[in-house]
């Protein structure tokens, strides 16, 4: 069993359905993938505090809709600042994010300089 499945099975993560009308509106208006539009719709529907998202179009949709969002880089930086992960762990995570190629290298450099002082 995968970790995510285990968390759902143990009730640590709740699976929810978004409002289908709102989902269609988000998909049609922003032209984003089904997963991202579903997450945005659900976030808006349940008035979630924040959406964790790395997709540029979805981030733009959040800005238009007034939804707070956080990216993997935001979470990584916050975890390091809070002392939850070491410099070495933060740098290793940045290396992996750089390998995936999702992020602008300047953003990664900025976070790396914040981590390493």
C-alpha cells in the first residue's frame, strides 16, 4: 500500500468531491487541467485556508479568485526557517526540484541563498 493510500485508509486524509458546477466554471474560464481545476474548486467550495500548488496556470487562477496558495518552494523555505529540516536536507530537496525542471532557476537560486545565508 502506498503512503497516500495508507493515510486515506487511516483517516488522516479525507477524500472529497468538489462542486461540479464550480468545477466546470473553473475549467472553462481558466483552461487548466482537471486535477488543478478540481483542487481549486474544492478549495473555493470548502473555503480552505490555502491551496498547495505548483502549476503556473493554477497559481494564476488562485490569484484571480483571491485564493491563497503555496508552492513546494514556499513549503521548503518555511520548513527550513522553522528548523524542521536542516540545510543539507533543504539543499537536497532544492536539487531534486531543480532536476524536475518545474521552477525558474532564479527562484531556486534565491531560496538556496536564503537557506545557506
